[in-house]
């Protein structure tokens, strides 16, 4: 990733740009914002979403200029590049974007334009996100994926009267919503004329109770019969998950590769190498991915990537790390995993164990009575200083239990 890419704005840094009727913004207009960093990189969900949007034949100059909205010079620069040397679409010299670096290299496409493109891609559902992933801020009201889904389910189905009396929309907003249906993405609702911030906030509040698996911030934000579990104590995330605490048939039964658990349960212990395990509720297992795009250029001091684990029970059982790592001398790398309590495990010792595999079960170092919800860190160091590469992403696969 170039130094320019590291300066991409966080889409949350300029939420006012997503309000109704937002004007196109020049990359030279807000220099102070360029100091705020975020990872918008090739191969990440955000990067893939932006590239997919720019390659879509329906992404015209008008869409870029008025809907994203970019300034006209940035929009034209993108279209010119896509049209190729002859300046005409749908001919043999047309080009398609394959990386964020290509987009960032265009004239007039700087950090603000890239941030606006990411916000538009998120708001229109082009970015793969977890249920608590931020979609955007509209009229000053932030929405994650689950909140957006619940809001759209209401505005697509309820009458004008119900939208006013039950969900708190103004008469103007309720009529505007019914006239504009259906809504397939939150961006359309957030920018709809007549729908102000008060109506959006009232709608979000009225639909705050999540279904099973939805993010939660406390007991009152889950539907009846569900509990909010796994909010990290280290404040690395405000969210847990809404889960059922009802007893399930087969809970705690023995299981194996050949004797699976009953529906709603998963077999714990097998990922750590055991031939027999025990069944626990499915919500007590999870996969968490960090799209780190971490440069490893002969780093004799540790480089670190981190991610927050939420929605699990209280302590870990199985811990597995999966790596997407490219390096021209990977056997020189030493990898260490750190749990939220600061306990560490030597994940891989390249100088003594060779090239790290893609999948590494953690069977040493981290105790199974420590904290599972919170910030996990992966540290990578190259003691020899020989070689370079990149940690593109890493995944934690966890199972948990109550202590």
C-alpha cells in the first residue's frame, strides 16, 4: 500500500456528506481531513466494493457526479480511464479497474473522493460487512447492517399511519417513504427528501430490538426471549450478540467427525486435534477476520494487526488462526498471538519450524480460562531482517464456553 493509500479518509470521518442533497466535494477543499487514516486496500471488502461499483456499466458520469457525489473532474477522470484511449465505451480498448491503486492514481481522485466512493459502496450494499459493520451515517444518524435491515423491513411494509404512530416518522416523511417504495438499500432512505434526522432516529429507536444473531448493546436491545452476550470488557467494540439461552436437546453430548451434534449445536474440541468433542450451542463459536494489509519489509521490530471478538461466551476452547500471507522468505517470520487479557502464544517460529502454514491451531501458550471477548492481536516479526511481503488478512476461528 502506498503512503497515499494510507491517508484514505475513514468513511465515518465525513458523515455529513451522505445527507440529502450533499454537494460534490473537491479533494483540495478539506486538507485537514486527509490526516485521518483508514485501510481501503485492494482485496479488502471495501476495496472490492469500490472496484465493483466503478466497473459496473450502470456507473455513469451522472451517477458519479450527482449520486456519490464526486466533483465533476474526479468523475470525468474515472470515466475517461474506463473508456480507454478512444474515449468511447463498449469498444475493444475499454479498461476495467482491478485495484484501488489504479483508482487512486487518477487525476483529481484523492482521499476525499476515495472516501466518498467507499461510503456510496457501503450504503448501496456493495461491501461485504458483518451484522455490526457500519453502513453509514445519514442525516446525522449512524446505521450498522442489522439496524439498516430492520429499518428497511419496516418502511417497505408499514402503512402511512403506522409509520407515524408506531415508528415516529413525521407525516411528511411517512408519505414520502410510501411513495418511494421499495427500498433495497439504506442510502435511498437516508437521502430521501422529506425524511429528516429526527424521523430516522425515531425509526432506528423503534426497531432497536435485534433478532437472534443481531448485534446488541444491552438486554433491552434484543427481542423477547434473547440475551445480549459477549460485549467486550475492554471497550474494543460496543456490541455483543443477541442469543437464545434456552436449553437445546443434545447440549454437552459427545461428538466427533462421524457423530455430529444435533441442529443448533456445534462440536467443540475437534479443531484442537481431539478425536472426540462435546456439543455446545452454535452461537458459542465464531469466525472473525481482520483485513490488515500489513506491510512486512524486513521488519526486525514487530508489526501488529488486531481485531475485536464479540458475542462469545466467556473463555476460549478451540483457537485457530488462518493466514493470508505473501512473503519471499516466510521461514524467517515469527508470529505471536495475543488474547484480550495480554496472554500470548508463539503461533509460529519460522527460523525453527519453517514456512508457516495457512491454518495454525493454537495449542500452546494461551490459557483456556482467559477472556475471549475483546481485542486479539497478531504480531509478526522478522529477526533476520531478510525478505519482504504482506499480511493481507487473518482469521480467528474460535469456540467458547462459560467459565
